[in-house]
């Protein structure tokens, strides 16, 4: 299964330009929500301790703003 991405996304830090320049997009799925990141370093920090990252000043959007994870079957 492959994660489906929107055309334009917003990173956890609130940035749109830098995250959409990444190919492929850098993301994690948390509580069935897709969380996008500008850098691998931020993704690693999130993956190590999601709750701490969500409480940090670096996380500038709410979980409610994030899209639900949607997948497509690979053929």
C-alpha cells in the first residue's frame, strides 16, 4: 500500500514552500494523520518521541489540521 499525498501540503512547522520542494515528501503517519516535515532531522525527532515534538514550539499546526492517512493498493 502506498500513501496518497495532496498536491500541496503544510509541514509541521507551518511551512509550505520548503516541504513541497522535497521529492519524495518527508512524512510520518501518527494517529491516522499524515505529518509532513521540511527535513529528515525533524522527522527523526518526531518519530523518536511524537508527544514531545507535538508539544514543542516547532509544531505550529494542530492535529485537526492534518489530513487523514489515505492509501492506494499497489498493483
